[in-house]
C-alpha cells in the first residue's frame, strides 16, 4: 500500500474512531445527566431513539449528496457538526437542549459514517476493498467497546468531561481531513446535479413484509425492539436499583461490548456453520429471554457482569444470523435485501428505547420483563415459521442450509 493511501486510511480510521468512541463514551453518562436534570426514563428513551431516528433518515441522504459534491466536504461537515454537538451537550442545562443536540449529532455523524465507507469504495481496488471495509468495521467495533469504559472514567470527576473530550477529538479529526485528506471522487465520476436525493421509502418497507423474506424482516424488527430495552435504560436501571455510578456502568458496558465484538468477529461464523441459522436464531431468542429475567435477579457487581454476559453472548449471534438467513432466502438482489433488513433493525432501535423509557417510569423492572416477553413471542413464532434444513419456508420452497 502506498504511503499516501496509508495516510488517507489512517485519517479515515481516526475520523470513524472519534465518532464511535464518542457514541460509546456518552452511553454511561446520559442516564446520570437525565437523573441530575430531574427527568425520567421517558426522556432517556427518547434521547436514545433520537440518534437512531436521525441516522436512519439522513444516512442515505448524505450518501447521495456526497455522490454529487464529493466525499471530503461531507466528511468535514460531519466532523464539524459532531464537534459542535458534543460541545453543546457539555453545556446543556435542559432536557430539550439535550434532545436538540442529540438530533444534531445523529444527523451530522451519519454523514461521517456513510461517507467514510464511500471514500474507501472510491479509493481502493475491488481486491483491496474488503480489507479496507474490514478495518473500518473493526475500528467501529473497538470504539463502541472501549468508549463506555473511557466515558465512565472521565465522568467520575465531572459528567460533562466526556463531551468536551469528544469535541476536541472531533476538531483534531476535522483538521486532519481539511489539511491532509484529498478528494476521492473525481468531478467526472460524480452524479449529475439533477439526480434525485435518495430518501427512505416507507412504502417499500411495508410491501417487503408481504414478500418472501417478510417474516425474517419482522423477526429482525421485533428482536432488535426487544434487545434495545436492555441497552436504552440499563444505566438508569443500575442507578435506581444498585446506585451505581458512571464508572461501574461504563465498566459493565465495556465487558458487554468486548463479548459482542469477539462473538461477532470470531464465533458467529463457526456457530452458524455448525448448527445453521434457524437453530442459532431460536436458541439466541430463548437464552436472551431468560437473560432478561436473570438480570432482574442480579444484585451484586459480579452477578450483574455474569447475567449481562449471558444475555450478550446469546444476542450477539442473533442479528448476524437473521441477516445471513435473509440473504439465503431472498428472491431479490442481495443489496436490496440487506438494505431492507438493516432498515427494520433501525426501526427496532428507534421504537424500542421509546417504549422502554415509558414503561420504566411505571416500574423499573418492566423494560426487562417486556423485553423477555417479546423475545419469547418471537421465539415461538420462529418455531412455527423458521424451518430447519429440508423444511418448506414461508414461500413454499425448500431451502438447503449448511448443517
């Protein structure tokens, strides 16, 4: 790899790491800021869902705009906006301010994530592209793993410190992009100015539910809806039940992230090849439902780590297995099918935290009880409709899968 290419990759990796670290760093902090401002689980759920909603809506838009104007300007907009949003978080004194800045952060950071991947696509050969995307994926995963631990430690002195550190890192990344990163998309290769901006087409999502992979899309939504109950109110639950601070919550979430990273990167392929996606999906749903209940019984740091570890181990295999089975059973293009699957996952990340926040205010145990119930329902649905090798699928065809 040429020195220039290595430098460009380093800048892109650093930009993505800044964004993903920032996401991870604020996760253990938000519940305590919410509590300090006198708000409730409802506010926390909406705060979590706001970022998911803005990323869902604006990711395709930024991708289309970068096809017209080039990658570098969009990367710079994304990093400047992200730095501004993080700084604003640090000085926010009202819930409405947090919600506004969270939306701004989601809108602009989606520009960085989408355009970083597009830049790799522009500047690498087909042979090297997989490696470049793999590096970005690994960096994104590492950022979400170590971010909560760093955020929890920084917040031990002041809850606002993680936001200001994230803002400074984003400004450094912005400087590197502006000064050293060349444009990757030549003018002659750009989309015409009159081309329509790509938007989320909700009609297509609805029609997809009645298609060959409709059931798997519904399972992807419901499973994500159920598991997001764990993520969205976990910090607030630990505060109310065990009086944990951001350091303890950040440590637990770092362990959870590490388990998920190892599971996705090293074990998912082996597990699905050995048992097949249908079995892995059903097992993950059942163990995840039990994991929710076990978490309610945990009352020490050790038991919380153990129960969250059990829950995470099961859920880690769920989403990749759903995506894989969707890819095998689709009758449409792979890109379109994966796009639909990711869209339904995103919808689960939007709706799940909102519902979890509302039911948390009724009883702090309810998000985990409802999460367990949802995963149980999806489990029984999967028993009836997601068949094993040699069984007919919902389309009436027979699927042979790797045992």
